[in-house]
């Protein structure tokens, strides 16, 4: 009975000791910091992953996730500098960079942090959009607009130990009653740009055509001049050869005789009779001077 009583006595002691040991220990994971608070004040911030201990009852441990967090912000209405209404739908990627400030300012409560982030991004988006015209905003969509909003958003978040890595407008739309007018103006602008490109292209094409026609005309003129020169030289050579061939009286008479036959042939044609005066030049060529 005494042994049994001793065992019964040690059971609650062991349980209390195990509870005490469990209360002393805590585990820090990757992308996590642990804030150890002693009597309401931050004693230390543990950044090394692994098992750690602290004093129970007088010290508490609050764990803070330090990795990237995605937060989708509700849509909001914004007004451009030219008084056009637009609807912005933002999202942010944020993280805790200073766990001590995060705990002291927001109690390390994620919901409170996202309330501040939402307000900061909304203000940054409103200020950025209100400083630009609608056409400028549409042209700046992408990295330019994202960088501007992210920079303005972070100016308010450092006091909370938070950094906004990116604040981006995932959708920037127009109210339904403005869409048709804006799209119509955009189409008209694009048509004007296309028309200017077409007119410039036609002008360049005509210029090239005119220059080509001019070059062709010059080449043809030079070719015709060269052809006439060659033809004249050929005629001169022909006449020289002809003169050499009939440079005596006998050859000349024979040449005149052939020319007379050709002339009569051209006059008579086929199956025709020609009546000539005996004193005509053709008769004299054919029959001689007698």
C-alpha cells in the first residue's frame, strides 16, 4: 500500500513538471520570428529557427511571420486630374521587416496591419491617379504606375515595421457610362495615327516613284542618244562602203540600172504595164543614152 501511495503522489508532480517544461519551450520556424515579452516589455526578438526556452508565467512569446504575404485590396473609385472617374482594383505583397515595431504599434495582429496597408495603398493610388490625366494613366499602366504607388505606400508603413514590396493595380477600369466615350476617342486617335502613317507612306512611295521615273527617263534618253549616234555612224559607214563599191563609171552605171529596176517594180507592182516616154530618165537608165 505504501508503494502504491508513493506512485500516486508522484503522478501529479510529473504532470506539473511536464507542464512546466512545455510552458518553458517554444519552436521558431523558417520565415518566423519570436518576440519574447517580459512583464509587458519586449525582452528579445528570436530570429534563429529551432527550439528555444523562456521563463513561464512572467514571459510570453508572440510569433511573427516574416515571409511575403499577399493581400487583395477591395476596389475603390479614384478621380483623375482631368476629372475622369476610374475604378482601381489593387493587390499588395507585404512583409514584416521590424518585428519590434510591428508588435508595439499593431500588437502583431495581421488584421490590424492589413487595415493600415489598405488605407496607405488607397491614399497612394488616389494621389497618383489624381496627379495624372486619364490618357497619361492608361499610357503609364504597368511598371511605371506600380513603382509610383508602391513608393508612396511605403512612406506610411515604416512606422509599423512593415514593407510593401509591391502595390500594383491589377485592374483599372472605367465606369460603365464612360467606357463607350473613352473607347470611341481611343479608336478615333488610333485611326488618326494610322491615317498619318498611310499618308506618309503614300508620300514616300510617290517620291520614290518620281525619282525612279526620272532615272528611267535619263537612262532612256542616254540610250536613244547613243542609238542615234551608232545609227549615224552606221549610215556613214554604209555610204562610205557604197561609195567605195561604185567609185568607177562602170559600177556606177550598173548601180543606176539596179535602182531603175527597183523603182519600176515599186511603181508597177504585180502584173501591171507601165508606159514611159522615150525621153524619160527610167528609159534612159534601162536602154542607155541611145
